[in-house]
């Protein structure tokens, strides 16, 4: 119950309200960058134009061409590119595919396929976007749902508008109609009475008014080039109509606005004016005309009467009929308009008539009966509008004259209109005055009305009748316009007959008489659209909440965060450069040796000079750019050289206004305290990678920094460092330390260029490079030096010279016999120097170093060491290995022990195994509701999935890391959007099998999240990490390893499109050593085939050539995944070049062949099992749990269990695996062998055709996959356990022992139907499946994931557990930490599983067992377990277990 | 055999009926065992084939009955997370909380015998066995609990999931018997200690009963 209150959004007091300001700043900064980049691009690429002037796009999701490319194109052709979607500024949304929710949200936006841009460029002018709309209904007959708000008061109206109620297009139409229909019996009613009823009405008006004219113009421009779109939508029609009457704003959607505006006008006009205002009237009419086809609507003198349905004064009751009628009519009309030019004209006219009826009505559905006066007023104006139309050449219209009478009546009604909020708006009132009858307007609009309008457009005050049209336009131009969603009916614009009808050009449109038009004509079309966006109520939340909710809710937020975060980009560069190095390696292999220009040059120099003494046996170079970001930033600004410079985003004086809700003081104190506890460890050097969040520098801060800039310094020059400035410090502080500090903006492009240049330089010497970051690399030059006979110093100076020449920036080089020493030497070398740490100096050198300067020794470890009295490496050398290992664990202890002696045996690896894949966001994380957090987690999981899949890995252990606001910490940290003072919590879970499925990860993580019982409001950061990666397991590192795997890796990492194909190939080769048990022996038997096969013919390892061969049906995604785990792959016979095989040594060949035959057997074996059991796809669905009995098959063959889809072409599997074509890096693609390219291309084209099929397949596959993989994995894992557990542990701990079949998971495998033993998805599947059940699965999967019953080492039955525990305690004298943790984990699981009873029993049992044990260790172990359990119980239930 | 799912008509009702019946028995028994009311007002009855105690005080019975009647719709919709019987001392500070934590599997499915079109007897008897075990646990729980101070009263709290509260306000099952938000005082217990009593897992419902007991009962 109390939970309910929590869910309420308190957006006002959380300090978040100012987000708008921040985003605005950020967006403007991005714009600035864009503008800066634009000329650069134009220079590069000669062809530029201004096709897209006024167009601002926002790219959503994957597109082809990619977002980057689109950005470039927009630069080239005069458009704008928005990183962040802005309702008010973005004119077009470019995407190839949108989720439904987004479609709803963006309903009123121009959502366009990217081809629009490319085609426009091709065509050389801006094409109409209509053809390229993503979904046809987009601009359909959706009207702002007026009806929703009817009851609201006027004040509330505006607000109401902002909220989206588009959903009911039809009804809104209906509403409109009734209004019109109603004869206005009570024109004379007092305005006041009208107010309240009108309110809803008024809302509409406001929206409409604002957007109208401007929008129309820009749009019409687009439309013109292609008048003949056959789109049925009203919007489409408009373009054509526009030709006829250019003056009108035809874009039907927008035109609706016009209509509204008109009513506003009308009220203002005194009755006497009635006849005079064609302008006002007209606008309405044109809109209608668009819609109507000439046929259905005979021109009636008066709108009301003309239509059977409409004409009759109808009571509100009859609305429904109207609705239907009107709707039908609309469609009809639309079609008609398309047909012919002539028709169009006629249509226009007709439309006018109808329009009078329809448009105004649209506003008000329900009210109709009650508000006759209003309707009348509207109708009349419309009639007036008709008149002008008549003038235009329109055969169909019988007589204009009838309109006039109406018009007069409108005059009478005018007084009524003011009552409506619309009339209130100054805009409306102004325009009429201006255009049509400036002199005439005797009566200024009532002031009371204005306020509404003011909300929308602040500046416009009701002016006395403006003297001239131009003035008015000028005045209006600046006001923000709000566009309403596309409405076919409204069309105020054609007020002036002369202009509109004949003039096809939009440009003429400004002439329009209506005041509303003027408003619309802002000089810049873009602003108009932006307004539209804001008006669109897709998001009911108030503006400031938008950010939040969008942040948490929209699906793309996380990937957006990553795609936009520039720092993130930098951090990914490292892997990019790793890739680069890999590419070099493989390229060299491919070409049979690389050219090393640098090396050659050095060689020549060497020959000239005398040879010096040979260098040390092994020599590692650590090349590090000197304050990379600064030196890149100022490399073209010599004036800044030698001055204190910092790279930061802040450009100001280093001060910013303080936001509410921020308690900086408190944070500073906190950090200071924390800092002093931890001991100071300031790193002396290093660039971006050391940029940490607030902690590291706060100690420098003074208490009075309350309003200093919190922009972090990414890098600062040595001059600045002398003044005490440090990387990562906040700029504000730094400025205080060093007043002359200059700031330089980020220039990411340049960083990349320079970094690449540096790597190229290095690569010109050797390819044994390990990329550490964008500005830092390790080079193993032992071989190089031996070859050259040069000294390391010579090499280093050559490299440094090269780098300086190529990049204009200096690099320092440290040299040592191992990585550690090289890195430490670099410290001494800096800045701009080099230092060779000779092995004989090592001891002296290292002794004086602080321990914290050792890699891997961070603040916390430093503090721990300090508590041992260890500060320098010399001190550390005094500590025994045992002690270190005791303190820090065996591995870390060992490492420390070695490091402090300068020993380091890590090799320079040009390729690295990933240990974990993670995604983390601790910026801007603010949730108000659990749902938001959940969807955020889901999204984060998808991001992780993306990364996992990108790396071709799957992981088994999930860790959820959460930053929670520390109790008592200020709600809003002083760094904008930062996380502030937080508690870091982490929780992890080990899955039954490896996965890269975001959905699975998501559901697990949400479970974890809930188990932590956190207040979502206090979440400040969320991270997701996947460990125990499979790729890493399968192929243990070995020095020569990288070569054997690199091509595949390259393919995996660099070429997403082909990756799957390739892996398919690998996968489809059945592998002999499929069981993990056999793994070792088989690996002995069959040497890594690639390494042996590759050298002879480089083309060979790219098996893509044979890829297209129809493969045995084993080829499915599942197959691929599982196959990836295998460390050894023998390509299938079909893929091996016979000649290569023949060239192999006899034994090798024999082995390969043997593996083939073996495989052959297996296949037939499996085949016999499988063929029968693989059901028809549909039956698969219903009985997904019909795998063949696993027991019969060797584990490795699990792949084959994947049910094939007999009905599918063999290629389907591949096709599904292809990433979107837009994501294919064209360069990579181009670099592929031709055949591969062709195959890919054909695969893509085939995918087009097979898409529908594919979708179905995809829906099915997840289920299958889950199960199949699950089965395989589980089994595999356990086997592994048996074989892999370290000898020490083996046998000691019963917990690890293989369990008797009774309890072990293996048993579960034999009964795949038993729900508890398998993963969630499985469980769901396993239920007796009805079709309805199936459909439920997706939702339920994410929400409730039935958890498997917790097990301890495979046992879940209490008696088994007891046995297990007893064995454990009685047979072992000293429990392993690992086992204890396992028990704790089990207990925790029990708590989560809400099985406290069992927990209680287990604990009590353990208590008895362990406390009775003679070994005191067991007591301690129990206390440890109990403590941990109590913590979890406390968290979960708020109380602790009573242990008696 | 066909399968019933939660979506099937009145399936939730079946579960709610079973649970409410059980809760009624359990509450009476708790009141007896914890001596909230004098033992004189209790009568021995038989339920689930075990002896239980039931109050014969009409108003008390009515109160319990009404309460559960209001709980039932929540259980039907799986909106009730916990039903808590709170025993409070004279100052209305809770001394003991008997927490029935209820979770119903999201995808409920029960096999139904086609012939009788009734939930199979085996299922019901299984559930009954489980419930019996819980009842028995309650009747012996005084062994693990401290004695309560004299003059205790009791109240029933329901922890609902998510938005259930709002719906409850809209739909009042019994007039003049509305749910109110519990006082923090009633919910919060100082130094609670948790004593798990029983966990039952059946196909239709998973329930665990535990007691939270204030460490210092006397004060």
C-alpha cells in the first residue's frame, strides 16, 4: 500500500527540472560541433550543395546509409543533423524501422526512410518526403483528439494540448462535424457562457493556429517536385492541391492548424467586418477542398446545408452518423484529389464548402449540441472562405453567392468566438486585423483570452490593429509555432484568393491574409516543425519530465547513450586499435610478409652508421603520447604551446550556476574523508584512461568551490600539471589553482587521426603491437632489434621522430625487458623523452617507486598495503610471498610479489581475450518507477547482447552493479546528471548456460535487481557485466595462438555481416572432438587445422568461398553458437582445398581425414536420431521439448539436436544471422574477397525475399535455442567440472564431486520436460502447450521468470543437501572458501526462492554440524555463512533469522 | 485431461477460495495459540483432518470473515503479496507478525479431468496435505516463540502488489468495511527476528509462513 506513494513522480523537487537547460546546452554544443565539422567535410568532398537547407534530421536506429554517413551527407548538403531528437528542431526522423511504441509517439512526425536523403542528393534537389514515409498511415487522418479534454477548464486547455491524444482520429473528425452542423441558434450568447464548454475546442485551435502557415510552406516545397504521389493519405494529396492553390497551406496535416486559426480570427472581427474577411474564411475552405473529391460533394451554397449529413442542423446526438459520413467523405475526397488536376480544383472548391463544416467541427465532438453558437461562428467563416474560392476557376461550384449570406451570419457569430480560447490568442486576433481588415478591426480581442495564447507564444501580446501585413509578419515570425498533427481537413491558408489558387509556389504563400498565416511564416521552417513536436502530446508528461521518462523508457536510450557518448568512443578505440593491429597481422600473413617502411629506413641508417652493441635479449617498448589530448588539441595552435592548457568541455570562466538540490559541500566532505582514508594516490601521468570520476581530485578542492564548473579535465599539459592541475580534476578547481589555465575543446576527429597515425608509425616497424589505449601502445621489439642489430634507444628515437613528424605531437618511450619495466620507464621518460631501463638498474629503479605506481595497484590496494606499512616497492619486497598471498589472494599476491621486483612475464599480445563484456551507465540515471528501471535494465541487456554478439562471445555469469545514492547524500549531485555519493552494490548470478541473449540476460538481471530491493529513485548507476565468457574458454591462449585464430577473430569483430556466415562454415563442419571430455585427446589428435592449413594458401582459411554450398541442415544459429565453443575446428571436406590437403604432411592429413570420417559417422548417427524427431516447424512449436534423448548422443553432438526446419531453404539460417546491411562497414566489405562479397550480396538479396519467412523463423528459434543450448551447456559444464577442477581441490570437496545421478543435473537432462531443471524459457515451453500459452510466453518471460529451484551442487532435495553438507564437514578439515561461497549462494537462492523453511533447516543443520566439528575453522565458516545469510534476509525481509 | 490456466474462468477464484478458507482457520488458530483471546472462547473443530481451534465469539468471527472476504478478490487477481496477522501489545506496537507470503505462479495450469470437469482430486488432496502441514506448524509455533505480553490485540494487514490498492478503493466488497493504509507503527517492528515456520509449494500456489517476532517482547 505504501508502495503506491513511492511511484508518484516527484519531478519538481528532485533538481532534475533543470535538465532542459543542460540538454539545451549540450544540444547547442553538438550543433556547434556539427557546424564546425561541416566545412571540413565540404572541403574533403567537393560535392556540396544546400539541398537540405532547413532540414534537420534525427536518425533513429540502424539505417542505410549509416547515421554517420547521413550526418556527413547532411553536412555536405546544407542540412542539420541532430544527435538528440528535438521536437522543436528536428524536421525529419530518419529510420528504417520503428517499434510500435515509437510509431505511436512519433505519429505526427515526418518519419522517413533514409533513401529520401540519398535520392534527394541524387536528384539534386529536395524530394518530397512523402514517398519515403516509413509507414503509410503516418500522416493519416489523425486529429488531435479534442474530445478528451472537453471538460477541462480553459486554463487547463493549453496544457491539455501538449498531451497527446491522437489515438482517436476518427472521433475527432466526428466531433468537428457535429459542431459545424449545428446551426448556431444562439449567436447572441454571452461569451462567458461559451468559455467553459469550448475549452476543449479552444485547445485545438491553439495548436492549429500556431503551426499553420510556416509548416505548410516548407512542406509544400518538398511536395512540389513530385506532385504525383499516389499515396492515399491526405497529406499526400495536399501537394497536388497546393499546385492549384499555392497560396494555401496544403499540407493537410498542418493545414488543420489554419482552420483553427480562422475561427480565432473570426471572433475578433466585428460583425460589420463579416463580409470583408475573405482571408479568414478562406483558410478553412481550402483545407476542405483538399480532402474532397468533386463528385461526392456538390457545391452547396452554404456548408451547413449542402451536405446531407452535415448540412442539417443536427443535435449532438447525431454525431456518430456524422463521423462516419465525414470519414468516408474524406477518404473519397482524397482519392479524388489525386486523380486529376481539374478535379483538384473542383475538389478544392467543394472542399471549401465542406471544410467549413468539417474543420471547425473537428474541435468539438461532444459539445456540439450545447455550443451551437460556436459552431455557427465557425461555419460562417467557412462560408465566407468559400466565396473567395469561387472566384478561382472552379466549375463545380455553383454559386459563390450563397456563401456570402452565411458570411454575414458569421459576422454575427463573431462575438461568440472570442469566448473560445482560440480567439484569445493574440496571434489570431492580430492576423485578421493585419491582413484583411486592419482598419476595420475596431475591437481588440478580449484580454482574458490572451493568457492562453501567451502560454504558447509568450511574446505576442494583443496588438492594436497592426498597420501593415509585413509588420505583422515580422512580429509573428519570432513566435513559436505549434503544429498540430496532420489533419486533412484544416486549411486556413488560402485566404487570399488571388494568390493561392494560381500560384503553385510556396513562396507566394506568405501573402496569405490570415493573421495565422503570418505567424506561420517564420523565416525558418525548422522552428515551426519543432513547435509541432512540442505540441504533439505523445508524451503526457510535462516537458521537464520528458527527459527523464524518455531516458528511462525509450528503447534506444542506452545504445543512444553509447553512440553519443564521446568518451565511450574513446574507450572503444582501444579495441579498435587492437583490431587494427590484428588486421595488420592478418594482412601480413595474407600477403606473405609485410613491408615495414620504418624498419627499412632504420635498417638503412644502421648500415650507414656503425653497429652498436646489441640490445638486451628481450625488449619491450612502451610508447605513450605526451598529454595526448592536449597536444593534439594545440598542435595547430602554437600560441598555446608551453602554456598551461587543459582539455575540457567547459569554455567559460570555470563557474556555473548552482542547481537546486545540490549539496556540494557535503559531497566534498565525503570525498575528502574517503580520500584521506584511502591515502593519496595521484597518478603522475597518463591521459584519458585515468580520467576518473570525481573522487580522485576532490582533495584539492577548496570548500568554496560551490559554483565552480564541474567539467572534468580530460587532459592537461605539463605546464598545467606543474601548477597542480591534474587529469580528471574539475575545471573550476583547476582554474583556481592555475588562473592562466586555458581550455581547449575536445576534437575527437583529430584524436582519432593522430592515434591512427601513431599506430601506423609503429606498424611500419613491427606488427607486434599491443594497443593499450588510443595513445599508448606496447611494442615487442626483441625480434626487430635482433634483426636490425640496433639498440633500443636508436629504435625509440626513430619512432619518436617519426611520430612527431607525422602527428606533430610528441611521444615518450619507455624501454625495459618486460612490460612492467617499460611502463615504469616511460614515467621517467616523460615528457618527450625516452628511457631505457636496463636490467642491472632495475632494482634500484624500482625500489623507490610507490607501490601505487605498479599496475593493478589502485587506491584500495594501496591503502591496504599502506596499512601493512608498505609504501614503496622496496617495502613490498620485504613482504613474503605467503603474506602477500594471504592478504590479497594467491594470484594477486603472486603478481605483487613479482612486480615489486620488476618481474613481469606478461607477453605483448597483439590480441587479447576478453574476460568480460559489460555495459554500464552511471550518468543521468534517474528513475521514478520500477518499470522504468526494469525497462532500463532490459535495454542495458540488449546493449550487452549487442556487445557480446559483436565480439562473438557468450557468457555465463551475470553481475549487476548498482550505484545507489548513499543514505543522506544529496538527492542531486553537484555534477550534472552525475551519480554523486553512492554505495556500490553488486550481485551476480550464474546462469545454467552461456548466453548472449539480451532477453535472457534482461530477465535474470531484473530478478537480481528485485532481489536487491532498492529504491529505484536512489539508483544512480547501473552496470551489467557478463563473465565466464565462452569464447575465452574454448581457446586457451597460447603464444602462437593469435595467428591461428586471428582471421576468424577479425571476421567476427570487424565484419559483422560476414561473421555469421563464416562461423556457419566453421560450425557446419561437424567436429570430432565435440565432447569436452574428449577435447583434450582430440586436440592432440587433430592439430589446430587452421594453423596448419592456412600458411600454404592464405585464401584457404576464408572458407567463405564454399559457403554457399548447400550445407547439411545442421546449419542453424544454434549450431553456430555452440560450435563456437569448440577449440578445434576442422572444416568439412567440401571446404578444404584438396591440393592444400595434399600438401600437408602425411600425418596431418591423416588426422584431418580421420576427423572427417569420424564426423561422418557421427552425422549419420545423429541423423538417424534426428530426422524422425525433427518435426514440422509448426509441430516444433507445439512440442519444442522433443529433443532426442541426449544420453544416446555424445555431448558434442548437441548441435545436431537442433531441430531443422525442413521446410526452409538451407540458407535461412544464414540469412537470419546477417546483420542489417546498413551496419556493414563498406570498407571491410570491400576488403573481402570478391566471392565473399558476392555471396554476402546474394545473401542479403535473398534475405529480402525470405524476410517474411525469416521473421517467423526468428520467432520460433528463440525457444528452440534456449532449450537446445541449455541442454548442451549444462551437460558440458558438468563434464568440464570433472575434468578441469584443479587437482588440489579435486576429491577434497564433496561439493564439487560429481553427484550421483539421482541428484545431478545430468538426471535433469534426461527429463527435459521437468520444468525446474531447465531455464525459464524451457519451463514455459514445457507446460502443456496450447497456442494461447505460447503467446503469453514473451510477456511473461520478462516479467515473471519462474526460477529454477535452487540447488547446492546439483542437489535440491533436503535430504541430499544434508548428506552433502555432512560429507563436506566431516571429510574435510578446512573448508575451501569457494565451497563456503557456494553454500552462501545456495542459501541466498533459497531466500530469493522464498523457501525460508528450508533455509532454516539448512542453517540449523549446518549449525549443528559445524559447531560440533572439532575444527574451529568450521565454526568460523558457519559464522561467515550465517552472517552473509542474515544480511540477505535483512535486506529481503527487514528482519534477521532467529537462530536458536 | 485438459488444462486449465489462470485465464480460464474462475480459476483464480478456486485458489482464492482455498486460501481464504485456510487463512480463516489459520487466523483463528493463531489467535488461540498466541493467546490473544482467552481460550474459553475457542472450540475445538476439525479441519484438514487435524484438530483446530475456532473462536465462537460472533463478532470476532464476523470480523475475520469480513476481512478475508475483502482479501479474496485480491488473491483472485494475484494482487496480494502477503497477508499478515499482526499481534500488537497494549501500545499497539506489533510484537509478532505471522506473515503468509503468497505467490502464485504466473502461468498457472492445472490438469482437469475431462470426465468430471473438476480439478482432479489428487491435486486438491495434495494441497490439503500441504495446508495441513502449515496448520500443524502453527499449532506448535509457541514452542519457538516467546510469550506475548498480556493484553494483546490483533489486526490483519495485506501487502498488495503494485497498483492493487487503488483498485481496492474503487471496489469495496463490503460496505463500511474499507481497507485503510496501515499505520507505520503497525507495520514496523523493532529488531524483528524471523522464524520461518513452513513453506508449501504446490502447483497452484506457493506460500510460506514465517513469524517475525520482536526481540524484546516485554517492553
